[in-house]
């Protein structure tokens, strides 16, 4: 991927990564992106699910979605994915931090009109979120496909930032008596709640248990 | 708060809320924001911690931060906070969804230069994240305050979106045999990991246990 001033970190360059393996691992561990664009000078940041296929991300939503309609014009966009790994509690307020992994990706989107390509992109998004689910469900019909907009966002340039590990305090603060360390954080799945209208005894699919391992 | 075309939902208006109580409850349950702005037409979306004080959000970071430097110019910005509550598994691919709460807030920022105000804003950010921590730690000294930029983001307009509850399938799909329901998701705290250089036996503060109740 290219590297320009858009993705050069001015601070703490040791936290920055530009290799595709690191970037893709973070994108694949996430499933929610925050998409940025602007209309008439006003920036918007909208949360949305996504899928990844190589250096492309797929976004989808209603055909009436303002965000997708604007992005489909090929305007410059930014897609950011952030994973929260923990709170870093230092002895000083100043050295408090967060353990996280994030990717900021720049590029432009185009609309996918071809139905098989659209169907494939929806499958990629679904599998990115819950691997195995797509084969279980009723696939979109022609009417649903028409009501759905699917965009292909080509990553032109991306950078990752990662902060891991314990607090790093000033040397003279290590004698201070307060608790210091990391509170690990993770998006965790609870017990699946079966829909009331489902036939009793329908087994919970194994891919729901795999979700936490994927994300 | 004002309401213009920026915050009018075109789709699913039943998911939209504009009352301050709903908006503030979501902002307070979150602690990570995605901040959007643009430089020379290029949008950026950057994750950052924040605190709330009435209709203002505080952001902070290094005095060398590009994001804070740009935002301090008073350029239009968007601050989005998203809480993930669950995956909604429907019988059809089309009706899959996510349970979530989100706020999209528009406004502009200004830099806080006054030291006591700056210190107060940092306390607000810290208390927003982990209530009780600030009183335990060494407060910022003059040098650290100087190395820190603190911005006050005035919310001019904001909207919330909330999706909760079970999948809503097409009536004819309810007879299909696959599992359907909700996989609840929550950002959960693990066991606090004490810093290796801390005196053994230092008690884990109670506010770490409160963190999950707050967020």
C-alpha cells in the first residue's frame, strides 16, 4: 500500500505500522467500522458493519442510505476500525493510556451493480461477521438485493496503530503507592437469546461460540 | 439542541432520537469516540478518549497531535460514539442486524489554554473513563500540562440511533428451521493485571470493579 503524509504518524512513530499483514489482522478482528466523509464541508462519521476481500472493504445498507449514496459518488473517504484491548492505569494521570489496535484506511468507494458480485459481497460481509452463518440462512431475493446498496471501498493507503503492555511511568513515580497496571477489555458474547417464535429446542449453532475467537 | 438536515434520519426514523437525556446516556456509557474532520478535502476518522460536561465534550492528547491542532482551528467536526449491544440473527440474510446505541454529534472545538480549566477538563475525561481514579494518581505537573492539548468540543447538534430487540423477519420466513435470535455483546473487563514494578499486595481499587457498571 502507498504511504503519503496522510498516514505518517507525527507522534510515537513506534506505535505505527504500515504492513498489510498487521493491517489486515486488525481489520479481520473487527467488524464495525467508522466511516468518514464530508458533504458541503460538513464531516460525518457513521458506524457500519464491513467485510474484507484482499485490499477491498465491502459496505452495505439500504439503497436509500445517505452515506452510501454519497460514498458511491467516489468522494474521498476514511474507514477506521478500532479494537479496545484495555485501560492502562499509570501512577501519574499523564501516563494513563489505552491498549488498542486501530486501522485508518483511506480510499474511495464505488457501487456494485452486478447482482452476483453484490451477492458475493454480502456473503463476504456476513462471513466476516459470523463465519458459517451465510450457509444457514435464506439468501437475499431479487427484491431484497435491489433494496440493498453494496459498495466496494478500495484501500489506497492505510496505517495501523497498536499500543499494548503495562503503563510506562516516569522513573521517580514508581515509588508511589497507588495500584497500577492494566484492566483488560474485550468485546464479549453473552448467552445467545433465542427468538421467541423459533421452534423450541433448535440447537444454537457452533459458529456463535466461534464468534469470540474471531473477534 | 438544534436539529437540521445534518441530523435528520432518512431511513428508519423510529430508530432516531434527538432528546438530550438519550444522547447523554449513550455518551456517558461510552468512553471512546471517533472524531471526523477533513484537511484539504481528505476526511480523517481518529479514535480518541473523551469526557462530557453538559453539552460539551473534552478531547485531549499530545500538544503535537495533528488532529488536535487541526480541530483547534475551529473547523467543522463530527464526534461519533457507538456502543455494540449484540448481533441480530434473522432467518433471512437481509434482516440480519446489530443491536447498538450510537450518537453522532456535530460541532466545533476550541483549545483550552487556561491551566485550571485544562486541569479540570483532564479530570472530567479521567472521571468519565474510570470514576474515582483521578483522586488516586499524581496530577499533571506544569510540564505535563504544557505537553498536553485539551479541546472543548461544543455540541451544536446531535442525534442518537438505537436498535434493540429480536430479529424482525418476513412473516413467511418464521417457519424456516434455522436458529434465530440475538447474540448479546458487551465490552467486558477481565482480571486486572498488576504492573510488575508495583509493591506486592497493593489492593485493586474498587473503582475498577465499577468500570463495567459504568460502561
